[in-house]
C-alpha cells in the first residue's frame, strides 16, 4: 500500500516554472509504476505523464511533451513533475498516482487511469495569462 501526498501547486503566470512533488508517506514508490494526472474544472481527468516502476520508460501526453519533466528521488520516496512554460490551459488539479501493476510489469508505463490504484488528494495549479 502507498499513501501519496502532493505539494508545490499554486498560482503562477504564463512562462513561470514550478515543480510539483509527491511523497509517499507509506510504502516505497520503487514498488510501483507512477504518474501524474490532472483535472480541469468541467473536464474529465486526463493523463499527463507516466513512468515505469524501474524508471527506464516514460510517456508524456502531447500537451506535456517538451514542457514537463517527470523524475524521482527514490531515496526521498518522492516523485516530481517539473512544469516549464506553463499556460492557462494547464490550470487544473494535479494528482500523483501509483500503479501496483508495476510490480509485475516493471518496464511498462500505464496511461489508463484505471491502472492506478492509488491517488493522492491533488495539488491545484493555476496559471494566469
């Protein structure tokens, strides 16, 4: 089991950078495939980026490619999402997720939200123009 706590969200302006953090307070993130999803008001939850359990593979949504970077610090049991050059369309509640399926499929990146059994409470990112 894993308990995920996100932080780092806030109000930023277009072009500013910010980094979201997700720490697991229970369980090691090295046992899971991890990722980030987001949900904007009035919209469905959408995939942002995923990383395989062994860390060898990542996959980004088109909206995140070239601007966002996922990384982890396993010693600190923390997943990061660096957001460069955000724009108002990135305004959303960002969720950190963990998939126990990563235990069996170490090099697979999961895109479907149903693959992730653990979700944090989310951190709000608001980008002003």
